[in-house]
């Protein structure tokens, strides 16, 4: 993308001959190939970052190819050679805009941030309101992959371990309401003689 922008700026000051007909023919082929690919990917799982990235890439390429067809037609009709580098700069901007969201999502995954679309405060309130629970701490929510989210937490339940069935129900509720797939819960009774070493509360 940087190379495209640098070359475009140079050609703005020193326009070079452009074969408008060749540009249009190649760009139309790109429209066909990238457009078909984008349609196929549109049927995929857009919760998967890999599929989303590939779809965005094909869609941007299709739009760019359409823009090249238009610029080639203008060059043929008018002879304005500056249209070619100007179109290249526009393409560079489109690429940056089209990939910025994916870059942010990828960085969030690398940093184990709470996945977009999951409200950690709402998850905490849900756990706090569970029968028998008096406190929630050390709540962590992070992506295991592009499609799988994990959660770990400590639940203070003075009555003791509520049984596997209750923990399974909590896990099912977290999956249905928030899309959290892998849940690990540590139960504590709040015994002051054996406090949790991970307190104070925090959410990651």
C-alpha cells in the first residue's frame, strides 16, 4: 500500500503514458474474479476473523477494480494521465479504511482483550445475580480463537459447591446470552480464614 502511494505521488508530478484499453480489460477480469470470490465468501461464517478478512479483501479488490475500469475509460476519453496516479491514491486510502477494523480486531485477539460484542459488565451482573452467589471476582473473558471465547471467574458461594448441574446451567446461560463457549468457574465459600489470594476484584 505504501509503495502504491509513493509511486502514485511520483507519477502525479511526472505522468507516464497509460494504455487505457489494457487497463480496462485487466480491471474487468479482476472485477469478475474478485466479485465471484466475494459472493462465495459471503456465505461463510462472518464470526470467523479469517473468513471476514478474506471477504473484506475480495470486496475491496472488486471495488478497486471497478474504480480502475472507470479511470481507464476517463483516460481513453480525455487523455488525462493524472487520473491514473489519482486513482492509485484513492485505492491506497480504500485499502487502509477496509483493513483498519480487521487490524484492530487482530490486535485485540493478540492482547487477549474482551471480544467485541461481549459486555463484560453485563456478564458480571449476570453472575452476581445467580442464586447463592454473594460475590464475583477475577473475571476474565478472552478469545481462544476467532470463533471461540473463554471465561474464567471466582464465585463466592457461602453455601459451598452448588453441584455440577448448577455450574453446567451457568455455562449454558453464558453461551446462550453472550456467546461464551468455554467456561471455568472456581467456587469459594468466602471463609475469612482462607481468603482468595487473587482479590481485589478485577475484570480483564
